[in-house]
C-alpha cells in the first residue's frame, strides 16, 4: 500500500482539514441555533460557553489550515507548467483538465470557483469565533448578533461544501500526484 | 449605521460584534472584486502575483485579508464602546457576503 507525497498532502488538506471543518460546522450551527436562542430560558453554563469558544476557535484554525495548505502547497502542484512537448500530462493536473473538452469545465468553472470561494470560510468563521469569544453566553441578549453569526457560519458551511465538492471531483478527474512514494503497508501476495 | 446610546441594558454594547460582522462582509466582497479584477485586467493580474507558484491567487487573497483586517480595525475603534443599529449592519454585511459568494461563481463573474 503506497501513497505519493503529493497525494498525502491532498488527503490532509481535503479530509484532514476540509472534511473535518464541514463536520464541525454542522455541530456549531446546531449548538448556536438551539442553545443560544434568545427565547430559550435554559441556562447556558460557563462550561458550555468555554466549550463553544474552544470549538469555534478550533474550527477557525481548521479553516485557515485548509485554505493555506490548498493555496500554498497543493495549488502550485496543480497549476505547474508542463515543459514544451510534454505528452504525458498526468503530472500537470490543470493542463490535463484543459486538454479535453470533457474535463475543461472542471478547470474553468470548478477550480476557478473553488480557489476563491473557499476563502469565505476562514473569514466568516474567524469572525464568528471572535464574536463568541467576546460575548459568550451574552449573545442570547443580542438576537441580531446571533442571527448574523449564524448566517455567516451557514455561508461558511456552503462555501466549504462547494470547495470540498469541486476538490473531490478535480482530484478524481486529474489527481495531484507525484513526489516521494511512501509505503504504508506491505501487502500479502 | 447611526450610533445609539451606550450600553445594552447593562450588558456589553453590540458595537464590537457589529464591527466584526461588517468587516467580514467587506472582506468577502473585496475577495470577489479582487478576483474579478485580476481575471479581467492583465495589469492587475500580474500585480497580484505575490508568489509565483500560486500565481494571482496569492495577491488576491493576501489583499483580501489586508482589506478585511483593516476594515475590522477601523470599525472596531469607532464602535467598540457603543451600540449601533445592528439589524441594519447585519443586513448590509450579509448582503456583501452573498454578493461575495455569487460574484466568485465564474458564470456570474463572466457576465461583468
């Protein structure tokens, strides 16, 4: 069982940071919606407050790690220029996608949207984390503030979902691969 | 976004939250505007190449972060100790965020 260095980084970016963010986002939305509703008379304990503060900060870290690893580690491999005369484009994912009318849309629409829309996620969730860090359970007394934080968190979920979907489809059509090979396990014949 | 009287029934004023929300909206919209500008104007595209392996994306996102944080700093300094018309601020911020989301969608950006 082997994996290349570039595939491993793609896995860390997509599954480690991106997918984990999406899972965490669903939890944050439920927590903010149910426990911090203005009319809800059940008390939010200091422990609940610390939990959500930590949870949102971890989400912000995940979101930043996802976009930074995507833009500065994987994207350069994706858009690497193929030397003139190269016929095997498997090491040049962007050029591979552009080479066929069946796949060019993944480049012109998919990657073009993904590479930008993904950045809405860390901006939105960092804001949500900082606002909750500042207000904590008192956010219940500011319904408009809570609604806005919920709105931004929801859009961060949508943006991360778009980026995740196109990331998975791009990697299916033109995988980022190469670099050193890492042997994970020796199989039996 | 007119300022209102200080305090919110003895609680924290909403200004700091409003500043963070509006700055995030501004940052999101700036991302879309910079991405479109770098796509449409060759001079801006080359100007946005801060790091060659990542191309114009490096400049677009770095400038977005600068705009977002600068807006946050300015708004926070003005609003942090007072209450503002939060419903209006939120509406503007969410509109900017939605525009950011829509304008990064290539078929819509190509119409401009």
